[in-house]
C-alpha cells in the first residue's frame, strides 16, 4: 500500500522593496545643530544656577546677626554648665539591653523554680 503524501502548505513569500533614502539638506542639518547647541547651553546654565544656589546660602541681615551673636553667647554659657558626655545614645541602648537581659534571667529563674519545685510539667 502506498501512502499518500499530503501536500505541504505553501506560505507566500513577501519581500520588502528598499525605500529611497533622502539626504537632509545642509540648511536643515545646520539649524538642527544650532537648536541642539542652544538646548545644551540652557541646560548647562540651569545646572550651574541650581548648584550655585545650593552652595551659597543667603546672607542674613545685620539685625539677625546681632541677635544670633546674643543667642550664641547665652548657649555657650549654658553649655559650660551642662557638659554633655559623648555617646549618650549608646549608653541608653546599653542600659535598655541590660534591663531586658535582667528580665530574661528573672523569668528563666522562675521557670526553673516552678519546674523543679511545683511540678510545672
């Protein structure tokens, strides 16, 4: 018996035709370059303005300067009376850690006493 071969489906092949490339005129290229240069100049100028405004804070008026000097003198005199010890946050964290550890020890001790003395389990 001969087996009949089924014809394979044919797929139409479509080829793309190359399009015509148009060369831009020299005037168009020149105007594009000018516009690009202008945009870059504006961007650089804006960036410089932003950086200069961040770098130099505005100068305070004379009345504010006198008031600032008086406040600084008062603060300096109070700082001499109340000298801060360095590492204040670290000391607080250590203190809290010790308190938590002591609480854990007390709980563990009570659990052991209850287990041994009163038959907890």
